[in-house]
C-alpha cells in the first residue's frame, strides 16, 4: 500500500493507473462500516484508493473537529489488511487554499434534517468530495447509506455537474444489538451505549407497523418518537427517498431517518423501506 500525503504525488500516481479505480472517502477512525465499503471497492475495481481526511469545512464552529477521533496507526493496519492500494492522507493546507470558489449544496435539501441543525455542513461535504473526485478520478465511489442525506446530495452533485463517476450506495453495518457503527460511538459511556439502542428500536418498531399496513406518515413518526422518548430528539422523519414530505408513505420509496442525542453524543440512523 502506498501512503500519499501530497496532491503532487497523488496526481503522478493516478496518471499511471490503468483500469477501474474504486474510491472510498473517509474521515478515518475506521470500523467495520468503513471496511465494508473498502471490501466492496476491492471486489469491483482494479485499484482501490482510500482517503482519510478530517475535513474542517464540514464541521460547525461548535462541533468536534478538534476532538474528532484520529487513529492513524489502526487505520493503516485496516487498510493494509483490506488490500487498499493507495491511502491518501492530506493535511488541510494541502486541500484548501485561502482564496477559492465555494461549492454550495442545494438549499432545499441541505437545510433540512442534518442541515437544519448543522447549517453549512453539506457545503463542506460537497466541496471536499468534489476536490477528492477531481484528484482521484474514480470509476466508482463508495458511500454508506448510514449518511443517507449526504449520499443523496453527492448523487445529485454527480448528476447535475455531469461528473463521470458511478456512486455505489453501501448498506449500513450494525453492532449485533442493532446500533449502527459510527466513529463517534466511542464517545458514549456504558449507560449511554444502552440508551443508544433506542434509535434502531425506533426504526424497527416503525417498520413493523408499516409491515402491518400503517401508511400514515404522522403516525409512523409518532411510533419512532415514542421509542425515542428518553432521548433528546433532533428529528424522526418518514420521507420519500428524494427527501420529500408525503402524507402517506410508499413502500420502496421511503426512508425513516432519526437524529438524537445520547448524552452529548449526536447519533444518526435510518432505514430504507
Ligand atoms: P466517515 O468516516 O464517517 O466520513 O464515513 C466514511 C464513509 O463510511 C461514509 O460514506 C459513511 O456513510 C460510511 N459509513 C459510516 N458508518 C457506516 C456504517 N455503519 N455502515 C456503512 N457505512 C458507513
């Protein structure tokens, strides 16, 4: 595995690559969720590029940019074992300059849900993803469904800016008890870890109600809120897969989305119906 930290080196290596390139952008502190993306990329491409970059522009001033878990050594091991060919680990100064055009995510999609409590977050996400796409020029790029809104906005950017990359959505990887894996899970203490199960339970309860025939969006959202009553809920929504509000949900065109605080840790989870 080649470890690359400069753009100059990455460009030179990319120039020489033949065949398909699979790209997995991450912020590191890797877990089995990241690993599942890398594995899929490994199966489907001649070359696999992974980036580890804690992107400052997607964090709000009050968020955990400085304290975001960084586990370089463990990440290197995971990437080596997973058969990654190129690991790109740039500094923020390598990626950003002082004067540059800004990328703005579409307002109607980026200021709801995640964007309503994290305004500007998706501008930073799209800005870095576009830069990374331009540098790695991937055939396929792998994104987790865990970040459903991010996935949708990246797909929308690719479509509307006519980018030549295939976005591959990857299923959510969970702990055996249902908690969706996240680099932020380590922030929780034992008691909070137990409370965190409310998110996946809420999704399960809502999906069971849907399986029994419930289609009323409000009622489905109330079922989720009931299971989340001990947590500070940011949102618990049933939306169409293009993030529209519908009075009645439709099978195969619905996402249940939750964001809630367990103590100080903000968790997100979702289920595609
Ligand atoms: P992050 O390092 O948090 O930016 O995540 C990098 C990629 O891994 C994103 O595309 C995430 O959606 C994806 N990811 C994070 N957690 C999971 C998970 N539990 N299952 C599947 N993919 C995930």
